[in-house]
C-alpha cells in the first residue's frame, strides 16, 4: 500500500503508512544505471528498528526482482529471442505512462530539467 510520485526522468517519491522513500536513477551509460533509495520512517524508536529494517529489505528485494526481469527482457530483445508486443491496457498503466514520458523527453531537444542545469 502506498502512493507513488515520479518526476521524470530520475526521481521517485513513495509514501507509505510507515513513512516514505526517495529513489533516484542516474544513467551511467548504455545499459547501466545507478539506483539509490533513501528511507524515512515515522517511528525510529529502538522498538521499531527491526520492522524498519524489514521494510528496507522488502524494498531491496522488489528492486532486485525488477532488475532481474528488466535485464532478462533486454537480453532477450538484444538476442532477437523476444519481440516487442503491446502493453496490457488493464495491468501496465505505469509502464505505458513511463514510455510516454521517455518519448516526450527524447522528442524535446532541450527539456526543462536540462536547461535549468546549464
């Protein structure tokens, strides 16, 4: 259970009943990225330490599973084993939205975040 906000292309803010997390993605080159998570807990008492650690481990497991799937799909696309197909309109809204953001970002020669950094 949570609420998820994305600031394309590199920032994710996740709100949960136990606190929040911030994730950043940094492209390092073709096929490489750095993913960093920061966690903020509403209760940082010693009594909650084990539960908070469990939340971090749960998150790390999900990220690891996602990366395994992503790298496997990319490997199969590169090898010609897997062909791109349509997204499920019922289950893949977030994937579709992300791909739309990538398309818009690639079409814009000077995105606002790039101009602001210069």
